[in-house]
C-alpha cells in the first residue's frame, strides 16, 4: 500500500545535513557509550526507585482504610496501614504490591525494549529505558512509565515503521495474558475505589464475557497493571507527532497525511476532553490534549529514504490499529463527588 501523497523531495543540502546529524563530530572528547558503567548505573537506580514507588502504590490499593476528611490523610493513611500490616507480620498487602509491580514493569519493559532493539537492529543510537518513578498513592500507578531516548535521526520509512510499532506490539503481547489472568481473578463487588469508577476497554469486555467474569469486580493487582498499560498503549498509538502511532502513520501514509491526521486527532481529543469533564468530571483527556498540541507544534522530522514498506508491514499496521481499538478508553475514569 503506497501513499497517495506526492513524496517529499529532499534537496542535497537536506540529505547532507541528515548525514551530519547522524554522525556528530566531537572535537576534544569521545562520545560516551549508552552502555557505559555510569549510564547503566543511572538506569538501575531509576528502576529500583520505580520498583519501590510502584510496590507501595500497589500495596496501598489493596488495603482498606477509613475515609479521611483531609487530602493529606487520604494519602498517608494507606501507606501507614501497609507499614503496620507488614510490621505485624501480615505480608498480604506487600505481596499484592509486588505482584502489581512485576506485572506493570514487565509490560512497560517489553514496550520500551521493543523500541530499543529495533533501534539496535538499524544501527541507530538509543539509550536503555529510563524508568520514571512517581510519588506513591498520589499517582495511580507509582510511576510515570518509561522512555528511551533515540540519539540519531531515523533515516528510512522501514526503520521508522519498525521502531514505532515494535514497542506497542511487544507491550501488548504481555498485556494480553495479564488481562486474561486479571479477569480470571476477578471477584465482586465492583471496581470502584478512591472516589472513582474505572471503565474497561473493549479488550476487557470481550475477555470478561469469555471467562465468565462478574459484571463488576473488585481491584486486583494483575487487573490494575493490565488496565494501566492498556491505557498507555492506546495513548502511545494516537497518530500524532512523534508518538508511536505518529511514526507508524508517517511511515505508511507519508508526511502530508501525517500532518492533517495529527491535526484532526488533536481536535477530536479536545472534544473527548470536554465530554469527559462534563459527564465524568475527569481531566485525563484535557491533559492529554495539551500533550498532543505540544507534539503537534514540534512536528515530525522527515525521513530521507522513501522505500516501499511491503505487505507484511501493512498487515502489522492494521494489527496496530486493532490493538488501539481494543485498548482505547474514551471515558477511562468517572470521578464521584464525596457530597
């Protein structure tokens, strides 16, 4: 499948500049390897901190505490309860937190290493994943996710496509069995916690019918890790800017189509954000709209080699679209007033 757009024609100056960008010159010092001891140490430290914050968050979700009138009390009380139970020799909450963390970070790792190994395949410099810890309990998952930094231009459509699609498909390959396990573990009464109701993606609805899960179910760590990573997968597959979905769209349909689709998706997301604020009292898509507008302003760098993708990659693009549909949550959270 080829783009109906006219291909972007690169001048000799642009091609030469891409080569210069790909091969930076260091005057006095050699460039530090992405696998140097100091850099690997940083990745390990961030990963360990993320394990701690995610585990505390998962453990806090699993305990029951009385409602507190103050925000500070709502934040501190679950952590205090986790520490009290652990000190008393009851490790149930801690084990729930560890199960949540192992599931969550395994899926996030698969996603980011999918990008990383695709970069290595094409000889493009990229860092190992940076895991981003987040304050426990204050945030839903105890982490802001993980990212890699690509340090060289992606020079061909095939490389752009492969690097963009490798992460979501690798992450989904682990999120799918996690979703099944989480729903097999599902028990009543309902998935309502912390003043909100968490809606389920189409994938969960389909699996729940197959495994006979109850109409509503309570929190469990595998379900929650799968829910969060499916949401992240859907957000990454938005065809905007330099998101994973943006890379795939650019590689398949070209520069001009990418630009116009990105704009339309930003408008559509803004509409979804307004609907979420009005009906669900949730700011999730308002924040995401701001992110998309920033990515739209930054744009997408051109690629120098406009070779054909081939049928296999087009099939993978269709699979990625299906994954997006299965993971997408138009109304992920409904916030409930305490009054």
